[in-house]
C-alpha cells in the first residue's frame, strides 16, 4: 500500500481538506464543544444509521434477485464488512470486499455482484442530488455547492449513459469486445469477454421498471434514515439543523467523499459538513467542526468494528481481496458455500 501512488495521492488530498476544515479554527474551542456535547442522543443516531444499513441489505437483495435469490440476513453482514473495509482499506476496496465475500458465502460471480454495487452507487448519487434539490427549495445554495451539484450531475449522467450503452446494445458491446480481443492475447481476450458478460448479467435489473422503482424507493429510505441520524445528533451540539439542513448536510458530505482521499474519507467529509453547517446555516465554525467530527466518528467506528468482527468470523482472505482490486484472480469458492455468516 505504501508503495502505491494512489495511496499517497489520497493522503495528500485528505491533508489538504483537513487543513481547509481547520483553517481559522480555535482548536481549544472545538475540544470544549466535543467534551460538552450531550451524547445521550448518540444511541438514537446509531439506531437510525444501522436501520439504514439493514435497508441497504434489502436493496442489495432486490438488485441481486435476477442473479440469485438471497436472504437479507445473509447480505447484511456482507454489507457491513464492505462498509467497514472502505473505512480501513485504500482505493475503495470495500466494494471488492463485498463482491469477494458474496462469492465466498453464496457463490455469486464477483463481476456480477460488482455490477449490482455499481448500480447501487448510481442510485446513491441520484438520491444525494435529489436531496440537494429538495433542500435548495428551503436553503439557498451558494456558488460552491452549485458547482458541486453541477459536477455531480454530469458525473452520474455519464455513468448512466455508459450503463445504458452496455446493457441496451448487444451489438455495440460485441463490437467493443471484438476490438479488445484483437488487441489482447487470446486467453486474456476470452477472459475479458467472460467478465464483461458476467458484469452485464448483474445489470439485468435495469431492464425492469418495477424493480428500478423498488430500488429507488429503498434508496430514498436508506438515505432518509441516515439523514435522520444527522438530525438526531444535531441537538447534542445545540445545532438548529432542521430537516432541510439534515438533507443538505447528508448530500454535500457524501458527495464530497467522491473526491479521492484516505480510507474513511477523512478531511473531505468534515469539509462537506462544515460547508453546510457553517457556510449556509451560519453556525460558528468551531461548533460546526465539532459536530462534523462527532458525526464522522459515529459513522466510522461502530460499522468498522462490527465489519471486522464479521470478517474474522467468516474467515475471509485479505490477500484475495487485494488480488481482486489489482485485477487478479482470487481463489475459487468452495462448491457448496455456507448459507449464512455465523
């Protein structure tokens, strides 16, 4: 990891955003705000967050349904493992962790499960843009947030267009694979074709309007619960966040995590929260930063510790995950995988 340039780039970007969040701050006042917060609101915030994680498992079950019918009780630990892995591993390897863990536990091809995770990410982004739009009806956006919304809209529009081409046109896909096969060694070209076809198989839900509507509804519910978590923790710091402020903070903080950074999105998340709570809602910077730090800790530590616990109990291989993230092959799963993580 230390020899990879992407790790150092993410670290430098996080340091830059940490410096931005700390600029002009009185750190002693930040510390006093953290020590003086009323953490009796924390259990409710965590309950709302993990309720949202359970809904994520339900959403993933719906996305995986065309490939294999799986119970949410199997998928919930894998979702937690993936989120925990994203908090400790670089380059968003948590997505590969989820794909690998699902293959080990249920025999689903990794490329197919990664396709469903890609669809998840698109729905997450669209939900965040929807939150921005709704919140902007009550809280005027400044130039920074309007630019963020524009860049995010363009990014997700391009992703949707790319998926539409891949799923909707067998002829275009076959032509592109043919060009790639001629440029690659025979074995590698055949392997690429198999991976792409498995990936496309994981996107079959995009052909069903009913399933897409269900996934959209579950996306709104899961992010609504996370936004409620933001709102539930605000009184601990005496913040007048309000529902619109919670929607806006959720959207900006999570869109900010699209910027490459360290595992756990350190720096970019805090900057996103401060942009809204201080920049738009007028809360003093030290109080806004203390709320951002406490919120990030609540989002980071519980799911990471639970994910590590599930990982250890499932006896998964970190080396296999790293090989998947680098484009290699992980060891094949057992012929009859266990039905659930014990």
